[in-house]
């Protein structure tokens, strides 16, 4: 308790106050304020965090996948989960002053999901589908379902800027460079403490780390690793594992023999990669979903077994394989080269290259929801795998159903999971009341950037943490 008091004492000595501009840096350099379907994990998290400051979803999920109210305050469904009705929060307005009416919300959702029948009534919105939707609440909580209007903007950028109901509204947008957000004075959740948020895009993790050391920014992304002396002026927090790093075999891969793919999976020694290349971050994985979602990952062993790999390879054809990777990922090449060394040790030739026919690709996938069925669906889509084979109607989220669906994706070793990785963020000492969500989001109810306030004192590099975060 003494440690918590020491960490939060300076913050407690000063009451929250309004005013100031919160400075943020992000890696991506988006051309539009949108969440593209094929976004890289970094682009996904950056834009999801940004747009969640501007808009709201109907519902949210906490880290335990329990639904929480957002623009909807209540909901119900029929026994077959084909018909859902959401009672909307009253008196909410978009940033342009128009009402967030059932008709307006229904129009946005209908445009996002042409396979849904979305209708408005006096104070509610109903969603119907021909197939059961037992995971609809988790789907609606995803950032791609933020309720945003798009109006043509007449400034020199000629972009269609998002208009939401969130705590901040767009004040200025310079594509790929800078976004300025102003506090929404009529926010249904209450006015944010800061007057504005300025987000600089296109900043590498190294640039961000230097900027926060020099007090040129307030909130940054950070490489997930143990805190060290270089982070003395900021407090860094990592999320739960919310990304998957995996090898995926292409449809035209020369590794058509499942024995060859299994041998490669057995050859990879994940521990040295984690300790050296990932600097201790993340968890070695042989499953698509992390253990905090399912509790059953122990049945998928990530342990290397080169002797077993050589046995599996006996009498099998072993063509040379080309391993590709994303050149935008600063760790990808080194990880790919280490995997190639592991493969060579058991007699498999793997060439790391960005050219030529691709047999294997080192990929990252976002696990965007605490609902495991939703994250499994999303990971499969991003990795180009078949959609999981859940029971037809209605899809129950039983542990056995989930396990069988994941097992179906892993059988045949078309995908070889490697690591489950967290996202990390850091804030300067003048940022108070800040606690990023356990899923890495910056908009969790009660701990979003809308709750942040800026202190004048910089005497305690840990004062930015809330008591809950300090006790982690």
C-alpha cells in the first residue's frame, strides 16, 4: 500500500481541472479517418483508438466480455438470436448538432451491414437476420461499428470527415500528418477535461520514445517490454495479449505435405525469439486464441521438438520454401531468419525473401474482442483461413464448440501460431487519471482519454497512473 500511495500521492494532492492540449503520437500515417478492412495491426490499433474518441458504439464489452451500455442503454433478443432490439440513450446529439435518433442510427448500421434488416422505432433500433446472431453484442462493440456520419468537407483536403457522438470532434485534419480534436461541449458522457487532443501521425516508436523523454508529447505507443531507465520520465502499461504472430502457408505453397508443415512447427524454438527479439514480451503460442480468452491453450504445446520433427520428415519430400514477411514490421525479418535457422537444423530449407513465389508468410493478426468466438472469426479472416466451423443454429459460445472450431483451423498446420503479443502505451508525468484498457484501447469507460487531465507538476514520473493501474 505504501508503494501505491507513493505513486498516486502527487496526483491526489491536486484536483482534476479543465484545460490544455493533450499531445499524442502514433506510428501509422493514414490518408483517411477510416478503418480499412485490410489494415495492418498497427494501423488498426491507431485508427481504432483515434475513431473511438470521435464516435460511440451501441454497446461495449469489458475485459471479461460482459456487455456494457454505450449509446444503447438496454437490449433484448428472441430465443433464436435472430431479432434484437436496442433501447437508445435519449438526448444524444452528433457533433453537427443533429439528433442521434433511432432513424439516424439505423441508417448508419444498415449501410455498414447490408445483410441485416435494421429498423427504427420511437426510442429503439431493431436488428434482424435470417441466421442466428448470438455474438451480435460483441460484433457491435468492434471499432468498425462506431456510429459515425460522413459529410463532405469543403476544406482544401476535400475529405469526408467523421461526425460522431463521442467526447471529441474533428477540428483539423492533415492526412497522414496531424489530427486536431476539440472537446465536445455537449458530450452525453460529460465534457472531457482537456480542451483538445493533437495526434501526430507517422512517428516511429523510437521517435515517440525520444519525444516523451524531451517532454514534446504526452501519450505514445511503446514497445511491450519491461520498464527500464530509458522510460524513467513516463509510465508504461501493457495490455493483455491482443495480437497473434503466426506463419501461414499460401494455397500454392510447395509445402503441400502436412508432414512437412508439422515438422516446421515442431522445429521452431520460440523461447529465444521471445527473450531476445521480442525483448521478453508476449507469450509463446501454439493456439490462435490466447489463454486469457479460453483457458485451454495448454493442450496446444508450443515446445520445440526437433527430434520429433526429424522423425515426421522421414521419407517425405522436402522442397525449399520461400518465407515472406511484412517489411513494415521492424521485427519481422529477424524473426523470419531465426525460424529459417530452426528449420535448417531439422533438414528443412527455408529461404527468407521478399521476392519470388511465396510459400509461407509471417503475419500478425488483431484479436479485437474479448469475446473469443468473435476474435477467432476475425483472426481467421485476417490470416486468409476458412471461417471457423461453429454449430449452425444458433451458435452457442460453449468452450467445447470454441475448441473444436479452433482445432479445425489448426489441423493440417496451414497456420502455425508463434506468439500472443500485447500492445503497450506510455504517458508523461503531467498526464493524470490515465489508464488504458486491458485490451489496449484508449476509450474504456471510466479510463479513457476523455477522463485525462493535465497537471502542471512533473515531479513524479508515475503520477499519471490511476490507483487501479498503479496496483497492477
